[in-house]
């Protein structure tokens, strides 16, 4: 069963290949989705990585450095589409 990871504090210059290379050390990377701004198309500084052994990757990569930034890695949570936001 695969695990989807949230990777925060990602350098804005990070590429899909760099992220795959980093997480590939911990198991098979199934997909990488670097999130970009809808209007500008520029990276927003986080991504989602889907991989086979997510728990091991979280333990070993959380706090690791990529492009001069310390990554925050944890299991991704389901999106609630803003239903909890105050109006």
C-alpha cells in the first residue's frame, strides 16, 4: 500500500527529478506533484510525494536539507476544501 507524503519548505527551484532522487533513497517513488500557483505558475514551496514505504521516508527525510532549506515531511492529510474556514 502506498503512502502520500506532504513535503514543506521546499526550495522554489526544486525540480521533480531532485525530489525523486532524494526520496528514492528510501523506497520506490510512485509520483511527485510540485504545487504551483494557479495564476503565476510559480512553485509554492511544497509538494506531494507518493511512495511505497512512506513511514521510513518520513523518519529519515524530515529535517533533511535540500537546496539550503530544511524540509518538513509528514503524511499528507485529506483536503477539506475550506469547510472549516471561518466566514
